[in-house]
């Protein structure tokens, strides 16, 4: 008897939840704003985000501002032609009205969505309660109450978790298609209005393919020099053309692991990567070898070690080199393989305290003379970053790292650590896996007039199977957290 009652109540709860879910995924509304029209919907089953998509240019922006595992989608359907004309001529639009219209539209949609979800949940749960009633089971009043309470709980959960919370900033840009990275090109090719646009979301709501960043306080970065940061190819030569296109005849800073063992056969396979950068700057990783670094140096790469730049004849030169206005130094991986040992694995998962101290002592010899430091293993920086956190450097320093296969950008006062992920997607063996590692790279935009000043860091991810890409930009010319300047 008790089991039958429990099963009946469970069926009512499941039916109520099913009704709520069906309403959540199917309910959508079109709203007309002063600058165009948008369509609002919810897509459950994703990382929580406010997702603004512009079909006109086939790209969008994603803001992690929602706690529910769902995306609140804002698809820009149309753009008022008069607005486009005014912007093209350098005139302004009332962005305060546009923001207010958008917020009102989202709020109105959410209110309607809550009502529809609540009614659908209660209605479907009530129908099932009527259908499963029996003398041996719980009373109709109990089953209807269960449906009602469950529906209310669902609505309350949506009220708490679905509306965007906090600042809507730090967007991740994404696009579809094989041409990489489309999202960044749309950002970079943008023509900015003369008016001061104080929020990046403004332009997204207008539906124009441009990134607008408070030009009253932060300069436009179009036209500034840039360097592409990549690592961890792991023999995946299919990714070399992607890196070549992304570099756009600019410098490439490659932070180790071009191969898996650094053997002569692998070196011959990947040596074409040296031609992707003008110039191509390289430090070794734990999957590279002394034979590979010598081959790269003979092929024209700038190969950096803690002892100096490796020359084709095996001798070393200056420790700090000038590349496209950047003062760069590099540190060879302590686990680099050796041809004399038949390229056997020497890797230890965690660098020893002695190796961290050795790196820190080396860094002190170049500190003040470098803008960028290249080192494959991020764990080598542990001691150095702790000291820089306690005593920030007077001038900006960028550390380019790799090894983890995970894109990341960490900031301390006047210090930036950039990891582009894995340009090889973890290697050719990963490309056939269902959950393959995305191809990744980073772009450093900087000002070299006067002293070095980093302006922005772009993290670009490319799905190997579909070719779709995402791009996240972080401005570096604003104070980092904890920077009181």
C-alpha cells in the first residue's frame, strides 16, 4: 500500500516536472525594441549564461551571468535600417533607451515564462493526478496538492536561478564555420562610432558586429601590434595551417611541446611550423628534445633557453631578444628529452622546489629587461608569482606558458600569465574522440610606443570536429584585481 502511494506521488511529481520542462524549452517571445527586434528563449542543459546571438553576422556573445544550467537566449532578429544608417554615418543612437528596452523585454519575457511554466507544470501534474487516482492510492486532494507544491517549487527555483545576476561583462565570443577565428575578425574589423559607448552589451543589443569598449578611458586596439601565443602541437600537423592563418604574418611565440618525443622523424614532420611566425620564437617543452631545438634553430626559428638564444651551430647568444618591439626571454623545460638518452621520457609531474628556485633565480637576472617571458611548465612560476604578488613589478610583465592544454589568463598587478591551451588539440590521437580537446591559441595585443604596455589578451578555441570557434577578450590596460593604481 505504501509503495503504491509513493509510486503515485512520484508519478505526479515527474509529470509536473515534465510539464515545466516542456514549457521552458518551447516558450519563446518576439520583442520589438527601438533599434530592432529580438527573440527570447531558454535552452536548458548548458552552462548557465546570457547568450546574445546575431544571425546577421553569424556570431554572438556569451555572458556567464546565470546560475541555472541553461542559456537565456537573445537572438537579434532584425535591425532598424535607420539605426544602421545613422551609425554608419558616425551618428549616435539613444543607447540608454536601447538598454532599457532590452531589460524591459527580458523582464517581461521572464514574467510570462514563469507564468507559462507554472501553469503547464500544475496543469500536466493535475491531469496525471486525475488519471492515476484510485481507492488504493492517495486521495485526489493529496495528488493535486503534490502537483501544486511541485509547480510552485519549480517557479521559485526559476525566480532564484534564471534571471541574470551581477555585472554583465567579460563576454565570450563565438561563431560557426571553419574559418578561424571569425569572432575575433568581426571584433577587430569593427568601425567604432564617435560617440562614447560605455557598455559592450550595447552594441550586441543593436546587433552590430563590433566590440565597443569605453573609448573615453581605454584606447581602441585596432592597428596595434599583436603576437600569437601557442603551444602543445603534439605532432598534429593538421593544425599548422590554422596557426599560420591566425598569426597573419606576425610573430608566433610557441611555448613548447611541438612533438611527442622530439625524435628526428617527428622533427621532420613538424618543422614546417617554423614558417608560421614572422618570426617564430620557441622554447622547449617536456615532449621536445635537444635535437628538435637545434633543428628549429637551423631552420630559422628564434630558440630561447635560460642560457641565451640557441644559434644554429649550438652556441648561445643574448638571453633577451627583441621581437616586434617586445623584449623576450625564454626558459627551456627542465624535462626536455635528450637525443643521447634515446629521447626517453624524463618528465616529473611536479617540478621540484629546487627547479622552482632555479627558475626564480634566473628570472631575477632578466627582471627589468624583459616584457615577455616564455616557459612551458606553469608550475615553475609558483615561487616567482608569489613574490610578484607581494611586490608587484613597476613595469608590466607577461608570462607565456603552456603544458596544461587549458586556455587561461591570470592577472596580478602588472603581471599577466597567458596560456593559449593546445593548438594541436592534445595531439592527433584526440581528434577522433567524442570529447576531443579544442584547438586553442592566444593573442596578445600590445602598445610598444615608449614602454611596453599590454592592451588585451584573446583566448581562441576551435572545435576540431565542427570548426566552430569561440573567442574571449580581456582588456589588460585596466588595473588587475588588487592593483590600487
